[in-house]
C-alpha cells in the first residue's frame, strides 16, 4: 500500500453508531435522564401503534423490529434497576421495574408466538403510563424524602 494511503477503517457496528448518535442528540436537547427515558418509551409506542394501524399490511419483520426496539429499552431499564444500589432507588422500586420488565419480555414472546393486534395494547399502555410518570417532575418534598431514604441505607 502506498504510504500516502490510509489503511481501511474496520467496519462499524450500526447499533453502536445509532446508540451513540441518539445519546449525543439526547445530550444536546435535554439533560434530564427521566425525559430521555420517557422519549424512548414513546418512540416504542409510536412503532407499536404503527404496526397496529397497519395490521392487515404489516410484515413480520416490521413487528419483530418494533418488539425488539421495545425489548431493548426494557433491557436497559431492568439492567439499570438491578445493576447496583448507588443510584438511591429503593429496593421495592428496583424490584417493581425488574418484575414489569419480565412481564414485558414474556408478553413480547407471546406476541411473537401468536401475533394478534390487540395483544400490543398492553405494551403500548405500559409504555405510555411509565413515560407519563417519567415526564412528571418530582416535587421538592418527594425529592427530599427520596434523598433521606437513600441516606438511611
């Protein structure tokens, strides 16, 4: 190879590139992690609703993609909930997130095994409810209470 040519770059992981781009965009548009999580859930809702709206013409690949996207979000939630106690979340909240994630994973498998339009409703509802909760700003009293509880452990 001539000395003036650079060696070819190794192929990049498209998922890592997309995740990096999303993280960069999220950092420049918001600094609130709760809002970032809520937006991710609402994007999954949008994908699932699109499949529902086009139920008679969707492809199994599109359904799998929407369900995979949702599952990846929930994998992050479960992973963060079970990773460690340094985030100050009470054990009961961590357990609830893990249990809800397990339910989402089980429901996803059920949908893939026997696709039915109405089965998507529960995933859409869960994501909307969690997103709404994340978009609600904690009151100063609830933040103080959470910090106090975290300090007692």
